[in-house]
């Protein structure tokens, strides 16, 4: 992944929004004079269903394999539907989740944004330490990860606050449904 180029860790910030931790990670891949910036946002949550969805700003290209088996979902909100490609495996649950007007407003305010749910198989679950080599991270079977990956540095504090608020609203909705 990431073209097999070297990866340099940047900043990692953990925001505690009980009972969740929202983790912002900024890093770069590539060679020193030809680097690619990334901002990754993740939050683990306990799942009670097998809901999967992807939400992509229409300015970002969706990966075909990430949406395999998912149907296109329209919210009936003209501004939101024009701005976002929403796909999911449970139309009723995704529509319920995105029925939150504040959540949709926060998402509309993001110039570039994508989000999805991945399970244990969709994230790296092993870590390397010099003492122990590779070891499994603690990752229960009923835990999924809300995940965002943007290929840009985000330093604007208002935008970062908006992204955090999206995660809080989305996590509240995932618990509700």
C-alpha cells in the first residue's frame, strides 16, 4: 500500500470523547523531495450489526472495490446528494444514520472528505516492537473502525474541529441505530 514508499510518522493526536477515542494521525510517504501527505482519522466502536458504508465527497474518486456489494443511497437532501456519493449494505440504517441535519451540515462544510467503516480485516492489527517482533494488537471481533484517509495535511483548526464533530455525531448515530 501507499506505493511501497518509505513512511515517516508525523503527529498523532488522541481526542477522548467518552466512551470513544478519536485518533488523528498525520504522516508522509515517499522520498524526501517527493512526499505525499496523509491525514488519517480513526475511532473504534463496538458494533451490534454488520453495517458497512462509504461516504465520499464527489470530488474524490471512490475505489470500486471499496463499494463492491453496496448500493447507492440518496438522502433526499439536494445539497447533500449533489456533494456526496453514499453507498451502503443497509439502506434503511444508513439513511437513519445520515438523517441527522447537523451531521450533514458538518459534512457539507468539508471541502474534501471520505469516511467508511472497516472491520478487523480492514485495518492493520499487528504491531512491531524491537523486543517482541510482530504481535497482535488487542482487537475484539465485535469492534469496527470508523475510518477517514485524506491525502493532504490539515492544519486549519476550524476544519479539524469540524472533522472531530463529524466523528462525534457519527459515533452517536452508530450507537443509536
